[in-house]
C-alpha cells in the first residue's frame, strides 16, 4: 500500500449530512489549498467549521490540510475561553472516512491537532477543533514540545500583524509505512504549518519531523509545496512563495533556526540518516 493511492468516495460524499461548502473566508484570496497530485484528490471532501476548514481524506482518515484565518480579535476571545474539549469522531463523514478513538488508544502516539484548539474563539469553535478529521498521529515529543512552540510562534505572529492565513497538514513517506489502530491510520513523517501574512505580503513555513527526537525548520512555501505536493496558497503569487518572511523563531525548541534556509540546506542538515531518507523519499515521490 502506498499513502498516495486513494480510493474514490464519490458515491457517498453527496450523502454527507453537511454541505461541502467553500467557506472562502478561511483562505488567502478566497481560494482553498490545492492538492497537486490528482490521485490524492480522489476520496476527499472539504468540510467547513466555525473557524477553520479541512480537506478530509478517506486514505488517511484525517486531514490533508486544515486552514484558518487567524486574527488578533479571535485570539483575544480564545485567551478568555477556558481550554476544554473532547476528541470525537467526525460523524459528518461516512464510516470509511472516519478515524476512531480506538485507533489512537495504546498506539504510542498523541492525537495531534492541525488547527489548534488554542486558536479557537469560544467553546463551540474549540470543541470543533477536537474532531478527528482535524487530527493526525504525532509523537508525544513533537506534539507536547516543538509543535507547541510552532503554534505559539504563529499566534504571536497573528497578534503582531492583526491577521494571517494559516494552513497546516501532514506529509507522508511512501517508502516507510507505519499505521496505528484497526483503521490503519498512517503516521506522518512530517507535520507542517504554512503562513501568509497579507499585511507584510510575505510567506513562510515551519516543517517538523514527527519523530521521538523532533527537529523543526523554517523554509519557503515553495519548498514545502515540493515536499508535500500541496500548495497552501494558490492565490498568492509564486514570487512571494519563493522567499521566507522574517518569521518568529519556534519557541520551546532547543534547535538554532536559520531565518533564510535554502532547499539543499534543509535536506542536508536535517537530523538523522533515517530522517534524511524519509525526506528524499518524499521528494522522489512528488517529482515522479
């Protein structure tokens, strides 16, 4: 089985008890992220929530991407909202597209938010972030460490600029297949978060290895697109995605991060040999 092979679900997507609405307010320029590999688009449905949207996939029983319009105003409301929520299967999806709580129990992996609950203004919005359609398996070391640092850095960016567009998702290594649970939920090799800052007219991305010793890097949206075959911001000019904005450093992370890494630096300096192999496999799969 390859993670990039997807099964069609068109026979039952139309019967979902929620409209696959466009929710353009969640996306930069009103255009949702583009999945560039045609086979990856099969068996997917876009779902709109109060403050974020996801593209759910039957193949991974989770999100290919999760997108939000993150504003200073909403973060002020989120700060006043007591953190609460329970993980739930997303029953808007047919059973063949749903992850379950049982898939994660005793798996050794955390249920990792893509759009984080800490971004969500109000109890209802926060609860929606706990739907498993917004969740992927993450190591505890990443989820409770560097990934929290990425989320904190992005919130700081939004408070400074007033509004940013954020797209978050997983990236898979087709040559190293690891799954959890009876639903065979695939474990991502990396998780990533891309940002477009409309005020500064700039972009950048954080990419983290989903390992027991996670490493995170800052890179360009153009390189991220090559790695995961998803363009987070199709409406943003390509010239802006080739360059990295002056992004906030990742907090709570011991690694020293370069503000302007190049593609070769990212691949050459990235952690262990196993991690390098995973990234090479990703790049190889994406250019074929």
